[in-house]
C-alpha cells in the first residue's frame, strides 16, 4: 500500500511538472521517480494515467472552464463578459492564429495545448507496456486499453476542433520540431480500432473517475458515428444502456427537501458520489478526498455558478425602481442564509457563459410544459425575479424595496442585459460551496463526462442517419419521458436530436464538437439536411479560403447554418463595447496556434482553411492504421 501511494504521489508530481511546459510537445526532465523505477507494473502505469485523469478534470472545472468555450461558439450560449476586450464573441477578429486564447476570455488555445499533453501522458504508458511486468495478459491489456481511451478521447476532440493534426503514437523522449499534420479520417479509423480493443479489455467495474468498459463504449460510439458506422454504434449503445439504466426515481438525501425534484437529484453532488447511480458512466473527480489536496483551494472548485449565473451583484446595473443600488454579495448578518442571501441561494455569478434565447426559450414548447429540465419548473430554473434586493444600505435607509424580488430595470442596456439579466438552469450548475462563507462560486463536485441519457440520444441520432425514424423517436422518448416531457410522434429529424441534447446535456456536452461532427457527417454522406434543404460537401466544408475572407454564405457547412439560425447573437448586429458578435463559415474549425506552426521548423503543420497561413498547407500524411488486437 505504501509503495503504491509513493508511486501515485511521485507520478502525480511528475504529471504536474509536465503539464506546465510552454511548448505543446516539449519533453521535460523527469523527477527522481524515473520511468525505470515507476513504470514497472500495472500499479505504476495506472498511477501514470492519473495525469490523463487530471487533464480530463481540468476541462470541466475552473474560472471560464474550457467546456464553456465549446458552448459559446455554438448555439446554446455566448461569451457574456461584454466589458472584456479580445474575448471570443467577435470571432472574425478574435479567433485568429496569432490570437489563440487560454484564459477566461477563451480556451481554444487550451484545447490545442492540453489535448496534446493528454496524448503525451497516454503515449508514455503505451510505450512502457513492454518493459513492465503484469500478473496476467488480461491485466496488461486492461492498462493498454485505458491508455488508448485517453489518447482517443483527446484526438476525438482535436479532429473536430482543428481538423488535420499531428498524430502521435509513442513517447517522445527527445526534442523534435519535425511534426506533420495527418489526415483526420485516418486518425479516427485508428482510434476506432484502439477503442474496440479498449471496449473488450477494460473492466466494467472500476473506481469512480477511472476509465471503465462503458466509458470506452461511449467513446467508441462517438468515433463510429463520426465515421458513419452506425450499425456498430447502435450495437454498442444497446449494450451500454442495458448495463446503465436511467435513474427514474428519487434517490439521494435531497429527496426529502422542499423545492427539489429528480433532476436536482441527478445533478447534485450527492448523486455523483452515490454508487447506486446507474446512469453515471464516466466522471471527473473534484472532491476533497482526491489526491491533490484538501479541496479547499480554487483549483478543485467547479466555478459553475461563477461561470453561468448572471452578474446579479453588479449594483451599478441592478438597481431598485427608485434608482438605488440594489444588490450586494455580503448581506447583513441577520439575513445570512435566508431568502435574501442571493449569494447562498444561487451563487455569485459574473455572467461569463450566457445562455441564448434558443436554450432559454425556443426549445421549450407546449410538449415540455411539465418537463423537469425546463424553465417552466421553478425548482429547476431560476430567474432574476427570484432574487432579492439585499443591499444593506437599503435597509438602513428604510427603503421598502429591501427584501423584495428584483424588478427588471427599464433602462437596461443591451450589454447589461446580456451579462446581468437572464434565466439559468439552477439544477445543473448549483454546486454548494461549504468552504466559502461568501462569494460562493461553485464548490467541489465530481462532474459527468458520460451518462446513459446521452447514449440514448446518440442511438436516436444513429437511427436518424439510417432513416429509421420510428426508432429515432423511441430513443428520444426514453429521455423525454423520464424528464416529464410529452412523447414525440411522427416524423422527426436532426433538429429534434439537437434540441433534446440541448435540453439534457447543457454544461455537459462539448456542443461545438458535436455540431462539427454532424457537419462532417452531412458532408461525408451527402444526406440532404431537412432543416435547411442543403446537400453539403467535404471539399469546401470550411469555405472558399483566402486570407481575410470571412465567408457568411448559407449552404457551405451545417455548423454555420445551424449556429446562425439558432443563436440570437451571431451575425444579428448585436454590438457591445469591444466588438460585434460575428461568426463565419470557417469557424467550424479553430485556428492552429501560429506559434505551433512557426517553431516546427523541420516539418509542416497545416493551418485550417480561412485563416492566415493556410496558403502554405501541404497534403496531410496518411495514418498507417493498425489493429492492436493483431499484435
């Protein structure tokens, strides 16, 4: 036990040092926990995979968490901090190769750097397999499958965010500047074979937060769908839902609390640590008993309330009807933890991730009037009118507005309404923060990476591509009926799949990636899109190219058409202090960081069409696809 603990801590320290490198592929010197005395058996290699788990966790937690970047370049949300220059809302200006971001204002650069870090850690384990000792061949293959999962997890994201990227399959032990882009389709083909191997050999039951058989199955499904192998995706999906039924009854200690429901149960901290939760398949851990500390620091906090709740504490905007400053984070002592304490009741938000009208209103129809996930359910959602005027000065001055519900200011500007006044899904993002007495931003909690509800929605999409609309409706209705929505009937298409994903998976799915995947499928299959009446093509999926050409033509790719139709900000003339919300056809893929291309002097990493530097592209290399089961 002590030996394993020492190995775990040592490898974790190594992982932390590796993750801080400036160059996205630069190897760093090893600590005294060297490969020679660490990567010697299954426990040592599994400990090395904690670096991969840390990479996954960092996608979902923190101030401006990377996952919200995926949301606000899609249809469900936008970047809401309208007073910040250079943020990702005017994509024509702010998404350029020389200006990739890795901060609160955007994370497209984070995905490039940290995806390759995750791949690097996985490849270290894969490369060290042959030199390690195992108790059985099955144990070796289980470790190998877990490493394959982590590598494929990040490549699935990269090919849908950046297209053709360098494909790395082994540990890099010496500095290299000779990388080349590889064809995205070959990367997906190899990832599919790797995940077939992982799905066969990774055990079903493992500690929460670890890769397990059905997490491998979920990723295998996504890759199969990307390649158009819908039959295999359906086969795997049926096996997964048979082992992971949805939670349909109240099941946490919250069930006896007032103003709660099944959806609040499912997304509570209690549910994510409850081993009776059959719906959760893969989690990332951010909880006080994980290895990196006591859980009292911001590094493990989700920041979900900070990211997604409106900036209600802006006293300069949220005023009483008679013009007085209306709100404060710190209430009077006698009002702490009462209905007047907005900070305790909903968390202290700053409006970074602001939901669109599509997510707040458009997808909730009469059929969802009883849907527990919808704004119709006031236990699940919150409105600004649910908050109270609590500025202490109001009470001391005898104002009748103290303690009353907020009233929308009549002079609210466009920018202020974007950041400070909207509805939000309280049931999804409220994470109690007991270690903070005020300024509660979203405490420690595991977070779902995969749930079987998504498996059903993936099955529905597979049936859509196959033209089996009866089974598409049936799969959608499994998820809808659990939430209390009326069942669908008749002819449905891709729109209902995406609407249901938005209803069920807000702040869980990487929304832009899924829109990109569907866009490539339309272009690859030539299936006419019933939403827009277009047939899309692969040869111009990113538009005509050319430096400075921000093509905004309909019919080039599904991603652009969908986002412009359903996001009420992009290309609608919405102007804020530092720019206009704008998007173009080529933003289906993100720019490869200019620095990654320039320092790679011995090779060529292609730039995506539509961005400066794409004129220097060469034909991407083909991946030599190998079946790991044949070794």
